[in-house]
C-alpha cells in the first residue's frame, strides 16, 4: 500500500512547523495541512448511510480542500481541462527567475501584492519606468 499525503503530514508536519516557526508558514498552508490531516477521520465527523442491502454503513466526511489528493483531485482535474482548452495553438515556454534573498521574506509575507507587482513589471519594456499597479 502506498503512503498517503496525510500520513506524511502526520509524521512530519509538527517537526516542519517547529523548525520553520508557525508564524513563518502561510495561513493558507496551515489550513491545507489541517484539512488534509482531518480528512476522512473522526475529527472531520461522518454520516451513517442506509444501504439497499439492509445494512447501515458509516463513512467519514472528506475535507473538501482543493489541495487534498482525496477531495480536490476531481476539481483540480476539471480546472486543468478548462485551462488546457483555453490554450492557443502556439509553442509555450516556461521562464523561471530567482528572487534576491533580501526580498524573499517580504514577498512571502505579502504574496498577493508583491506577486502582482512582480508580474506587472514583467510586462513592461526593459528599462521602462511606470507607476505601480493599482
């Protein structure tokens, strides 16, 4: 049987949080880990179902989080199919760049604003001065 993400998180998440500091981990990452850890467990609750066979069956609730491999896979797959359908029939290239170490903590703490500014600046001609996005 293969190891699940929840098992890996159960084993390593507490040590990861301790080594990096809870305040240095994004709230969205805490929420995702918490959801995955409670998925299909007593912590998440469950429901009792009447079956056609005459028996009752208990099933734990899923977390419904998009990062959960058990709950979010179908939605993620549907999203991927929608995005793939939107692609133009051209060659695409992936561009990767490294953010200077001095900016990483600022960007990590203010992701939405800083990444908006960063990606906005990528659309400017080289050397062009322009005001920041609204």
